[in-house]
């Protein structure tokens, strides 16, 4: 069973980060709708499909964010690896996505209302949510399986396979971190880089030298995510540099939230 104090620490932080995600995703959905509305095609299957895809991506972002926070809180703590611990961790993720994502349900209903009579062709919201839950549940299983194997072998080093965070299995154990960076992560980071580039282009008060420097960092990040095996540590450094500049731009709040979301997928927690 998880330590109640650690669980409270984790859920308090999850609650705070969920507030940020609700605000950020609300702006993102508004921007998607404004884009299609400006073209006169808001009530189209294209608009509907993009909103549904954004809802699916947001479920995954939130699920991964929860697991990131849980694994950060558990990092360095003695942990008895068991099926009960796995069940508790998965339950936390599932409960948050089931009970605290009413805003995504509203966005889904809004997307359905754009074209009445088409809902039978859309993936049900429960399917979108379940996909996110299953993905993180798989990450939890792989992490604890690796820890369990290391314990059985009597090793003092525990290899953990997960998108972010480290779980250690004893007070004297250490851990090595293996980063997974797949197509979903590449797409979300690319979206964040696009938003950052647009915000920088539209910032009138940014010094030209600073604009050039951050654009070079964005270009480097783009090259990195196109590599077959991206250097995630290098990518994190690029995201920190970009976020530092974006934070100074009052008009770039939505771009910063996209960066923050993308950074979470590569194990980086931006303020």
C-alpha cells in the first residue's frame, strides 16, 4: 500500500497541474475552433475530427502527467513492488481521468453538435479515455516489472522503463532511466515548437539577437526529434531554453502551456 503522506503529496500536485491543463486546453480548443471558423468550415467533419483528436491527445497528456508526478514523488522512496502497488497507481490515473475531466466531456459534446447525426462515426469519448488509461497502465506495468526482476536478481541497480520519473526499490538502490520517445511524443513536441515559433515571430518587443538565438534552438530541437533515436537529454535542454524566452512574452501564454505539456512527455517539469 502506498504511504498516505506520499499519496497526499502527489494528489495535491496533480490537482494543481490539472488546473493548469484545463486552462491551457481550453485555449487550445478555442484556437482550433477559431481557425476553422475563420475559414467558414467550423461545422465540418474536418473541424470535428481535429477537435476529437485534440481531446484524445489531452487525455494522454493528463494521464502521462499524473504518472510523472507519481513517479517523482515515489523516486528515492523504499517501495515494495507488488500487484497491489500497481493496482493503486493505475487506479489513481483512472480515477482522475474518469472524475476530473468534465471539461473534455463538454468539448466532446461541442464537437458532436457541430454536425448532428455524425456521432456514430466518431470514436466514443470512453474509448479516447480508455486508450490513455491503458497506455499509462502499460508504462506502470513495465516499470514495476523491471524493478521486480532486478530485486529477484539481487541487484542494487534498478533499470526503469517509462517516459519519465524513477522508482527505486530500496534505500541503498540506485536507478537508471530509459526514455521512450515515440510518435505521439514527437507530434506533441512538434506542435509546441510550432506554437513557440509563431509566438516569437509575433513578439514586437523581442530583441532581434534574442529572436535569432531562440529560433536556432527551435531548429536544433526540430532536428533532434527527427532522429531515429532522439537524444532526449539534449531535447530537454532545448525546451528549457525556449521556455525561458517564451515566459517573458505576455502574449505567449498558450504557447508556453503547449511547451509545458510537451516537456512533461520527455520527463521535464517546467514551472
